[in-house]
């Protein structure tokens, strides 16, 4: 039996786009007992010629709108056949079926990066919380038409 509709996906690279750490202890103390507000940002680009999809996923920890941590990474995936999953109309990019997987990869990787980069600091006790990838995806898709990059705020648990 032939599998003509099989889609192959490979994570090609994870690269830092931006990292900033502001260890303002007095400001962080103002966020107690719940810790800083946590927000996320994203952008998606597609290179059909090279069968690549890049998800830029960012996390920001802030108190009183002052960033304490900004972490943004690019996750590049090779997808074959890319035409089976990507549809581009005007400024809207639709990626069928694979976005929940891309979001899960980004969230899990960002959690590890934040743990590693905040080790030994006052922010170490605030790892990236468990995020519902489906809720993040719905937020991203709902706002994709309005803006190329969307920023939302999540409250710490």
C-alpha cells in the first residue's frame, strides 16, 4: 500500500533571536505572591522553495509593564510536502494539522531555555508554567489576520 499523503517534518534549527534579563529585585518583590506576569509573542514565516516553516516564539516576564526577562527563539522546521500543509492567501498563512506540534515544541524548549538561563537568579523560582498549547494556538490563529505578530499576556498561576 502506497503512502502518498505522508508528511515528513524535521526540526532543523533552534536559534536565539533575543534574550534579555533584568534582575531588578525590588521590582520582582512587587509581584509577590504570584510572581511576574508572563506574556508570549509569535511570528510565522514560510519559505515554500526550501520547504521551511519558521515559528518565532517569545516569552516575556514583566512586573508593572517593565520586562524582567525577554526570551525569543526561532524554530525552523523542514516540511515535505509543504504544499500539503501550507496555504497562503494575501497576508494570511494557514498551516494545517502541524501547528499544535510546532507550539508544543516551542513551549517545551522555551521552558528548558528559561530554566537554564535563570539558574542561580531570583527568576529561577518562576519557570514557564504549563501552557495549554491548544489555547495558545487558538489565540494565535484568532489574531493572525489582525497582525503579523501577536502579543498576549498570561497570568502566572
